[in-house]
């Protein structure tokens, strides 16, 4: 497998990417300052206990208190004996979101290169990504020999092939770190923060870099030196850290920006011509598989199976890249044969095998849907790169021009109901203004007749299509404000089309306001300097300016 770790630094942001066989499979983004909370360890103080929620709020020195499930405490007696003001050693397991503070646990974990130290838990765990039973048995035996009394160990994937000395060195470094944290917790003079997790570059190298199989690529000399130093600190043979110096941005050059765009789109095309439709709801993620443009051969069953098998691989890649957690429901193209369904499940499971985040496939439901559950381990890609649209309110859809025009008409009715109002001026996008005015100003006439007041409409393409501004007051003043041009004004316009009734005239528009240009019907598509002759409510009359040499 061709495997790369790519690092890019710009504007104090660091991007990290894991690339397998030329495809982006994991993406990381972090502001290169110390504002990350995940995995930090704090000396917290209990602020409030909520027995009905089996939880407590803990002050860890931030603006918002952290949330702690009492079930995370070492034993039941500790939970029952917990009092307000008690000091607790806690670690952040989930970043703060919106109005919620971070979530913490008392079950501390300290990750190293080969091992994870569990200071307050017992037992031995072996990474599920180590498939060989012989190697698992060897590593488990070594971990049992090295495990400190009263503590636990997890053997990480990177430990494959590591000898006893390498594991012991890793463990000793973790024990020294734990000893330092414990001393600071006992000290009265220490602040809330006892341990800050390493930066993004260090974590990626520690968790993902495998020297024989992984290339390292960076896009700046300072970043190159930084990666080399982090490798030294990890005790790894640095090898070659490739410096990319091309004109294109490194993610563009490697095609990773296209993979990112695919991961942000609800529709993902498959190489065969089929596609996925991915939608995130509050409760779960749904994925619909479609054959799309793929017609296959003469056999429908083979066409469906080919589409579903390719979809299974792409779904595993998208779940990993999008950092999806929670319930996932997949609607594959219907398969009548049980053997085909088993093949698709096997391909899905195999494709998910490279994913370090734990995923459990529950199989097909009675409705023919595949259910799976993926652990919420990292911040979703959508939250990393996007915010809810202020115009569509996060729905992905906005009001139509007709709907917005109706909203404006309702607002005009309300404003015109005031006795001291002579007229109402509406400023909105020109496309909405066209709907509000209507053909031949018919809609505007009906609105004025219904309200008994003058209504002026001014198109402004600087406004979003779903927004508008209303001004109510003196009719003469608002009429002046409503007109975008004045008699005698000269301006350059583009002739868009011939006039439907006056054959010699051409039509131009200024923010939806119609300008009839005399003797311009033969100049469609050209820009012409004209002088405004007459001005009306929804249109103006202009004539070309003669060139005088």
C-alpha cells in the first residue's frame, strides 16, 4: 500500500492528512496554538451534583463547567460519597460544543507510541487491528510482564514487531509522566491544568507514522524541521522528510482537495457510475446507494452487486474521512440473493478494518437496511470546516422567490396599516423584486389596491435573496429613494434583449429595474452608453449617447 502523511501549515493552522493509495482517508485541522482541550488532564472541583442525571458539573478553570458522568468514577462508593467542593483528577474526553461545556472522565489514559497507560484501571488490552493471533499472544505476554501493579495497559497497533525493550522504554516514559501529574495534583499551589496533550504534528506521528511503509511530505522548511524534531523526540528514525516546493498548494497538487470536497457533499459518485446520498440527521446518518449512470452488462443481479460492493468500500472511506460517529443506516440497492448480501457485508467489514475507530456492523434489518454503530471518537469533518448557513437555518434549503415575495407582501400590509404611513419602500434582491412587481406591474397594483398606500420596490443584488428591508413614511421622499436612476443621468448598460412591443428598442436592467433603450434592438449583447430621458416607477426610458469626436 502506498501510504503518505502530508503536513501543511498556513495562517497558524496546521493540516494533516493520511493518504492511502492516493486517496485521502483521514484529515486533521488544528489552530496552531494551545487552545485544544481534548485529552488534557485537570485538577477539577465539584460545583454541582445532579443525582437525577447521575452526573456532576466540575470546575476545571474554563468559562463553562465540565460535565462528568458519575458512572465514570472508580466505584459506586466514590459516587455516593462525592460532595460539592471535592477535588477530582479528570481528563477531557469530548470538546465543548455550543452552549455545552467539555465532558470529562476520571478514567485517565496516557497514550505512548506503543502502549496506553491506564493508571486507575486494571487489565490488558490488545489493539483489534493486530490480526495475527501469534503476535497478539506475544504482545499480551509482554504486557502482562511489564504491567505495573494496580494499573492497566493497552497495546497499540504500532507495537507490532516491537521488542520488550521498546515497550519498556515507552512504559517508563508514561510512568514518569503519570508521576509528575500525580505530584501536581497533590500540590496545593498547582493550577487546574496538570497535563496538556501534544500538538497535532506530534500526535499524528505518534499514532500513524510507520517508518518502513509511510512517506512524510511537508510544504515548508520550518515544518520540515519541526517534523524531524518530533520524530527525534519520539525516538524514531527520521529517514527522509520530503519537502514539496511546487507552485500549487500541496493539497491541490496531490488531489486531496477534491477528496475533501467529496466528503463535504451529500452526493458522492462511485467509479462505476453509481452514487451515494449521505444525509446527517439529529439521531443518525443515512446513506442511500443508487446505480446512477451505471447500466452494467446483461445481468441485473451482477449490476446491483457490483454497485453495492463498490459502495461498501466508499462508505467505509467516507465514514472514516467524515469522522462520523453514532448510528448509521445504509440502504443498499435491493439484492434478492442472500449470498450477495453476505458478500456486501463482508466487503463492508473488510473495508472498515483499516479504521482505528471501533465500528460494529449489526447486519440487514427486516426492511433490507444495514445498520452499524461507529464510536464517536473525533470531531466530525463537517464541524471542522463548516457552520450552519444563516440563510437556510442549517436545512440546506432556502425560501423560493415566490415565498419571499409573499412574506414581503405580508410585511407591507402590516406596515401600511399604520395611519401616518403614506407609502412603503421595499428593498430586496432583483429576482424577488420581479416576483413582487409581477408581469406588467400587476402584483404591485393589487398590493397598492389592497393596502390603499403607495408601494415602491427597489431591486438590490447586494441583498441575499431571502432578505429584504422595509421603510415606511412620506410618499414623495420614498419615491425618490426608490428610483435607481434620474432624468439626465448617463450610464453604461448591456442590452439584454429586444423590446417585445417596441421593435426598435432594446432592454437593459439595473438591479431588476428595467431601462428601455431607444434604437438599440440591434445591439443585444453589447454595452452602450445611454442618457435617461424619463423615469417611471418600475422602468425608465433612455436614448444612446452620440459619440462626438
